[in-house]
């Protein structure tokens, strides 16, 4: 049995589908909520409802579990995120319960640049969470991933909403020259599945990304081309953009801006281009080849719905 935390999230949904298609039995850890969980439709999975601070419930959720995929992260909430709880304490609770339940394998998805000594809160939190995984005494595999994109993501979908929120210009931090290595979510999920049978992946931390280094400015241009819209790209000093972002986050909670995304864009987030082919014998798709999910969507309406949902 495989247990997935964060299985109803963006990466989790792709991973669940691929694991089930490969005939692995899957159980999702669902936190109690007033809202119905976004369970995958038409896919046979078990569900265990349990709070992460319920140690007895976590142990029960891990009965007969041999492998745990830990995907929980809170950076998508922006300034409202409690990284101590969602990233650090969740990793601590899951690894402790996994050890007590004699789980044999533990996977975690992290970020390029994760470091417990990082000055950036998200990367610092991921670095500390990684440390709990490494010290768990369980065979682990940690994938530090480049920015992940695909249908239902926060990255390309967020850019699409922002481009429709401001009809004339799009603000770039600095010259927008920082390099990213976008990784298609299906390629990341495939790597996580294939790593199950790869003994060489045990007790390893891998840095993975897509097959190309792209400046952020070029990424925005590719998204605009896909949406068939034009905006003037305007450079703004990162310090000023940070102040503006904080104001917008506080004033318009549904707007797809986040101080944590600015942290991510503060420097290049890249790794070896041949990482996935070397490690998993997988050739990842190019960014421009997997943007079809942006077409046919009313992003202006989607933006309005997000704004209304977050302010009510």
C-alpha cells in the first residue's frame, strides 16, 4: 500500500493517477475540513481522514503501508501560509509516524535551492523538512524540482490570470533574466513512480528540472503567445515589486501574486539539463509543448471567481 499526503493537490493528482494506472494500491491522507476533498474521479483509491497533529490517527492511516509520498506544501497560500505547520511540522509528524509504522520507503518533493540556512522562508522550510526525512531512519528519495507546471497549476495559470488582471502591462522583477527550468507535472509524476523500483535512488537527493533554461521574461512571452494576447513587459526593481506584491496580497487575497514567488525568482533556479535522462532515463517535455491547458479557458472570469471566493 502507498500513502500519499497532499494527494488532492496539483502534483498529487498526477501522481495518484499514474500510480493507479501502474496497478499500485493507493491511500490518500485527507485532513478534516468543512469542504469536500478534491478526490480524483474515476480512480479507485482509499481515503484516510486524519489531522497531521493526530499521532494515533497517522499511525492508523499507515497500517499496511510500505511507501509514503509526502507532497504537502503551503507556499501557494502566499502571506497567509503557515510554513511552520504545513511544511516543517507536517514533515516531522509524517516521518515520526512512518518510523513507528515500519514504513519501508519515503519520498518527498522539494524545491531547487532548498536549504535550512536559506534567507528565503519557503526554501528554508523545505530544507528543514528535508532534514526530518533524511534523519527518519527510513530509505528516502528527495526530488528537488524546478518550477512545476501543467493543468491546474499555480504557475502558468497564475501568469494567465495576472495577464488578464492588468490589461496593458506586465511587471517583471528586474530585467526578468533569472533562469528557470520548468518541469511538466506528468514528467515529475513519472519520475516519482519509476523511482519506486530504482534501488539506486534510495537515500538520495536529486535535483531535477525540464530540458531547457528559460529566462522568466521568455516564459511570460510564451504564455502570452499561447493566450494570443499582448502586454508590454515593464522592468521594475525587485524591492519595489516586493512592496507592491505585499500590498496586493493583503488587499486582494484572490489575486495570483505571492511574495514567495518573488523569492523563487530572486536568483536562477536550475540544475543539470540531463538530470532526468541520467537518473530516470526520462526525456522531459519542453515548456512550449505543454501549454495547451491554457487555451480555451476564460481567465478573466477565473480571476474574478478567485477574487470573490477569497474575499467572501
